[in-house]
C-alpha cells in the first residue's frame, strides 16, 4: 500500500512587494485579495519517495528550484532532490519571484524566505505520510476558459482530480488540474492574489478539510474567461464554480491500482530560432517608447550579435511521477494546449495530470503552427521573462512532448 502525506503553508508576501505577470504595473502591491499558499504532497511505496509541491506563484526559476530541492531533501529521509517536483499556478497577482524576470524589482529577502517555506512544507508533508489509497477522475467543463490567440482554435476543457484517502476513509489530500492562465485579474490589480486558481484550491480545502493543490495544464495559449480586471467578486465566483464542478467529479472516482511509485526525468535541450536582423535590435534599443527592460534586452543582443542565443547551455527538465495508471507530468514552462491534448491522447491507458511551470520558468513553448502565426507568446514574451536573446524554436516544444510521453509510458 502507498503512503501519502500532505501539508499547506501560508506564503503570502508582505504588502508593498512588487507583483509579477504584467509589465504595465507602475506601483508595488497595496493589499491582499486572498492569501497565497504552498502545498506539498508526498508519495512513497516504502522504497521510492517523491514529492509534488504546488505554489500560488507566477513561476520559480531553476536556481531557486535547486535550492528548495536541496533544503527539502536534507530534511526528508529517503527523498532525493531529483525526485521533487515544484510547480507554480502562474498567478499574475502574486509576488515577483522568478529571478529571470527582466526589469522587475525583486525582494530577495522574501525569495530566500519563500524557498525555506516551500522546503519546510515538503518536510511537513513527508512527516505526515500514512497508508492511503489514491482515486482519480476527469471530465470536461464549459465556460471557464478560452483560446486567447484564436477562439476558433483548440481549448482544453479538461478538469481532472486526484485524491487520497487514509485507512479510516478520510480524505487527506487532493490535487486539481485545470488549464488556464490565472489572469482574470489584470495589470490594474494591486492586491496580492492567487487569482481563480487560488480561490479554486482554497474553496476545495475549505469544503474537504484537507490540503488541495492546483496544477495548471498546458495553458500557453489558454486564458481563464471572462477577464475580471479588478472585479474580485467575479474571480471568487469563477473559482468557486470550478470548485463545485470538481466536487461533482468526486461522484465518479475510480480507485487507482498502484503499489509502486516511480519517478523519471529527462533533460531536454532547448534550441532557438535564428536571430532577427541587427537593425531590429538597434531600433528597439533606441526607441524611447519601449520599456527599459526591452531596450536593455535589445542592447544586450546587439552587443553580442550574432553571438549565442543564451549564455551557457540551456536545458529544461521534464519529469513524470507515476503511480500505477496515474502520471503527473511536470513541464518547465507553459506549453500550448494542443501539446497537452496530444500527450494525453498518446497515453490512453493513463490518468494524466500535467503541471506547467514545474521545476523551472522558461516561458512559452509554442506549436509549429503557433510559431508560423507569430504573436506575443512566441515572439515577445521571452524578451522580459527569460535570459534568452532569441526566441525558442518549435522543435524544442516537440522534444518536450516526446519526453512527456516517453517518461509516462
Ligand atoms: Zn503566461
């Protein structure tokens, strides 16, 4: 029988910290809409032990991930650093914590404290393991998200749920998986918030009296809808309605036949498209209407032109936690929804959960079609949310997809 443990910690930053997700913000945070949480789930079969950490944050960069893993593993006997998956919901209402973000004021004192809190949450979950049985279910729900690039293109409507009950039959942990940018609250919002994803997890925790983590699927081109701007009641309603759909799913739970825990990872090489003509960077660097971080980025590219797309070798880690038919896939950025659809379709025997922004914060992984069409995700976002000089190519995306499928089989 598996042993499972879970824990929740409040990681709400101090008011006055800068929020991340919208470069248009001109002031630091002014208050709190809802608290932010880190949750941890530990699964062990007595031999192999693994942890999944879910966080109400925009995304954590690799150096912080490695620190957290190291600190957590040091506190947890039998848990290897490399068997810890750390994922973020990608809320755009939380603090600036990715150290890759250009032009963004960061509170390094908070980031350091945060790493400790996330590691401690994993440790608490590890201490709480008890014999438990997992159950899962999945459905599709309408009216919660849309394809933000083109409403006629694919949108992932899947809502999936994984829970664990102890031998007394009490629920001890839940993981909800839905696909949509937590960007109902926009750049005009100056209150710390987990957006709809935060409300969803908190509402489920309130109703089920157990830690519940939210993992966000392949949401590179998917937004929650409608936009709420600063209508907090609308965000709360959205999260609660999605929680109600999740609770309905519990009528269709299937027992997960699993007595072993497996963890597999693959380091995927990131490759880049060609640099753009030098004149473009010169023009951007000189354009006073561009934000400072774009001009700095353009200057950096120009100075080294054509040079390399990034300093050092750039890699991404794809990780899969498997328990019988359940596969929890971690991807180090956000991927277009079509890729998530194809991963799930390639694994018909599995109940698949996908966590984007897991173990790194590498930006967007677009489909081939998305790269051909261009747009914000594939042409612009990396200029401020990564250390890349050029944009990633589409081949990288399919390397990630192949890894996710191969590691889940
Ligand atoms: Zn995003």
